[in-house]
DNA sequence: CAGCATCCTCATCGATACTG
DNA sequence: CAGTATCGATGAGGATGCTG
C-alpha cells in the first residue's frame, strides 16, 4: 500500500505530537492549574478543576508524567499521599500557549460572529 | 445539578475554542497548505495532503469557512470550479502555531525520551 | 487518599457509493 | 469537479464500583 509522503504526518510531526497532547480535553487545564499552585495533591487538582472525572484526571496525569510535563512524587504513607508539580519542560511550554490564548481572546468574537453568520446563510 | 465554575470551560473559554479547532486532525494542515499556495481548488488540496479522505476534507473546509479562516469562491461553471484561499484571520493565527511548532521541534526529542523511559519503568 | 477496572455512550473519522 | 449520503470502526471520555 503506497501513500504520499506527508510531512505533517501525525506520528512523525513534532507539532502534531504536541498538539495532540495539549489538544485533548484536560492536559492543558491541568498544566495551568499546576502552574498556578506549584504543588498539588491528586484530590486538590480534582477540586480545582471540578468537572473532570477521576478516571480522566488519573489518565491525563499519567500521560503528562510520561512525557515529562509533570512530576509525580509519592510518599510512603498511609493513607497515601501523592504530590504533583509542573516540570521546567511543562513550564517552558506555557508561554506559547499564552500567546495562543491572547490571540484567541482577541479574535473569538470575530470567529463567533463568522460562525453565526455562516449558519444563518444555510 | 450544580457544578463548580470552570474558567476553562470548553464552551466559554476562547483558548479551548481555538484549540478544539486546530487540535482536530486536519484543520491546521489545511491552513498550512493554503498558506503555502495562496489559492487552491478542492482537488488540489486533496492531492497536496494526500491521505485525507474526501469527506474529511469537505467537512473540515466547511468548518474553517464557517469560522472565517478560509474563503470559498464558487465559479458558476460546468464542471464546477471552487477556489479556496486562506483569510487574513487564518493568516494571523499561523505565527502563533509556528511558535508552538518551534518549541515542539526543540523539545520533541526530550519528550520522546521521557516517554520511552517512562514505559520502560512499567 | 489515590487510584484502577469495567462498562457504556457518543463523537470522530474512514471507506464506499452516489450526484448535480 | 466538487462534493453528499450512508455505514461502520475506533477511541476518547464519563459513571460507577472496588481497593491497597
């Protein structure tokens, strides 16, 4: 099976790789919460975000930990205590997200108006 | 049903709104292709990308058009002729993606190594 | 407390066939 | 040429219950 060479291939493109990560539902939000608080326990993150399920928090934290965006420190205590912190790698990404956030805030009204106008013309 | 107030709520957060758009599989790629070529017909985009299905190209173009990232010009001819161009709004977004791309290229190796190391420790 | 396991739903996406 | 319509697979994500 042959296919055209695609420089934007999901598996090989760095941008796609990062976009797939921060483009999911919770990763970016968790990073932001961790940046604001420096260190948080599992349930503290849970409460900070509010409407994330326990499963998705667990899954997303694992993914962020695997990539090195978040550090996980386990205390050998009963009951268990786990602290999460954002890593320098995670921190270094956020300014670029902020730039995107700034652009988004500046243009979201335009986008929404475009979308509404488009739907009216159907 | 009550829930905590979430400033990063998908529906209301501008960043999420934009990330949801460019975080999908094809939108960003189409914008990049259109930026490089200025004007392209439907099938030209199709060939440029290669492994996108006709359906997804159609759906994604509609979505980009609705938000005002892409302009669609129809010629009343037989056979049909439709030209797509990136709008100023779309163009203004790309530098921020480029910044993200730059960061991604600089850190993708670290991320991949982290990911591999993490998986080995399982 | 900090999770994992299980089941389920729904949106996304691809393949295929058809059309003005 | 530039799509639309339909079906089916896949996987993200949520709800619930259980555990060291």
